[in-house]
C-alpha cells in the first residue's frame, strides 16, 4: 500500500458542517484563513 493511497482515503477528524446555501447567509459570510506547515497548507474557518 502506498502513502498516496492512504492520504487519499483518510477520513476527516470531525464531520463536515452542513453547506451554506441561503443567499442571505452567503452575502455576509466571513472566512478566517490559517496557514499551516509554513503556508503550504491553508485551513479555512467560517467565523459566525
């Protein structure tokens, strides 16, 4: 088994949130970005 296979099939640490589909909620969406691994990886968070 290669490491690429393991990474591609890894599960999330926590369940994904429900998608935001309401137009009013999308208009006021605020997103915070956190750089990880020296900026190689970016983590995004919805700031409610």
